[in-house]
C-alpha cells in the first residue's frame, strides 16, 4: 500500500505538542513498517530542506512543492481544491497528523488525528486571528470527509462526537507516547549535563517548574498567583523559586501582567523556549511540576515530568484525570488557593511526595510511541 503523510507541521522552528507527536510517531512507524511505501509531503515558498527531519528508510520518500504558503493553503487547497494531494503523491491512503488546509480526491482513503477541540470549547482562549483560522478550516466539514478519525484521548473522542456530530464508530482512541529519553537524570552520572543545563537556562538550586507554551489555556497566570499565595502563607519556602519555561504563544500578555503584580516577581524566572533534549534534565531537577491547565486533549508535560520522577500537580479538567489520574495531585484550575495548597503539600510532606513520584512513574510507563505506532498502523491496514 502507498501511504501519503502531511508533514507540514514538521516545518515548525520550535516543536511543541503536535510537531512532537508527528515526529515521534513517524520515526516509530517507519522503524516498525518496512512493507508499505510512504510518501511525505510539505510545501514552503522558502528553502527549508536543511531543517526538515530526515527519514532514511528505503520505503520512505519526501516530496515538497515551493509555492508561497498563503497561496498554497488559502487559494490552491481551500478555494481551487488543487492539487489533490493524494493524486500528486500517487497514494492509496492519506494521513493528516493534525488539522490543516487540504484537498483530497474521493478515491483516497483518509485518516486524521485530532489532538483537541479547545478552540470550540474555549474560543476566548485564542486570538481573533487564530479563531478566524479555525473558522476558515471548518472542522465539522473537514472531519466528515475522513474515513477514520484518531483521537488522542477518550475526552477528545467525546468532544469530536458531541461538538462535530461525528458517529462514535468512526473515531478510534489511540494514546500518544512518551519517549524513552524521559527518565530521572538527577544522578551523579549526569552531573556535567546538569551543570550545563542549569547554566544555560539560569536555573536556581530549588524550583517549582511550569513548562508549556505561554498562552491563556495553560493557566500560567493562575500558577503565578498560586505561587504568590504559597510564599505569603509559608515564608519557609522562600528558597523555592518559580521557573516558567516555554515559548510565548498567543495572548501571553496576561501572564506578564500577573508576574508584574506578584510581590515575589524577582523569584519568578522565565526561560523562554526549552529544547526537547534539555527537558528531561529540567524535569529531573525540579522540586515539583505544576500544570493546572483549563483544557488538554492529551497533555505531554505532566507525563514527561512523572517519567522523570518529578512529583506532578495537574488539574481536574478534560483529559488530564484520564491520563495521569492518581499519578498526580489534581486541583481545580480555577481555584488558585487550592493550587497553592497543593504546591505547599508536595514540597513539605515527604510521604505524599514519594507516593506521587512512584505512582506517576508507573502511570507514565503505560504510554509508549511503539504502542501508538502499532495502533496507527492497524488503522492504515
């Protein structure tokens, strides 16, 4: 069988959830399947070949076009519906690892992964430009054109069924994975690397970690407020700083405003974007990882942190209880005092901390890219 895959998400300069999903899934899939032929497609008006990931398997070929992206997406794919990407590649099945502008023929079988529908649940979390982009995509109309939809959690599946009117039997839940690189790296054998990462990101000796794209949905302003309350209520925890790691996303200004208002703003550190290879070390160094997101289709960071033996605080929202559950302390994301109390408990109660480290590690071990790739391949076949 000839399978086409849209890899335009791998054009991102900085990888986050969807691009990490695509990269990890494809590497595992190509290592697993040497029978089917894969043709990978992307489009860029600029020459970005040097930064695109390399897949060197004999049954994998990368094909690209050089149209300006606005012309290709808005005019050619959305309005003119040309070229039909499956015909351009000469494939029997076309897979999209995320939503986007695409034109496909009736003949091809079509599979798509949906990561979350936060833009339908919580449109106010997005900028007007992003809301317009989602409106133009027309997710309900898009999904009706696909033969099979992959949801990365049961929560996402229910959103697809409820919000888009898709029959349940058309949606398959296939969980994402956590890479083998996510493990405790705080031992003496990693001492040199620990010092390098600490210097690179200007990390303090003791810190609470928040890691995500800086955007409203992640509730980072709530983390700052909770940290401020914790410090006000327990002066003995003043040696624990707050490290906020991640690139700026849309509407991040509220986060900066919350930081400015905190009386402990000098103890709050913004690192900017963290490279994927550095994340296991940072998780391993952190005293606690806090992720009280308002909505997640899957949520990689809590599981990554748990795999690195960092105790985790997550929210009761969306898919997070389904995925990490008892491997974390779960809090109401709208209740900053509850988040504050969870932070204090995790930092001061040794037995509670140890039990969540052990439970979190066991939970994270359930999610592997091999399982993800095997299940996706079953869908293709």
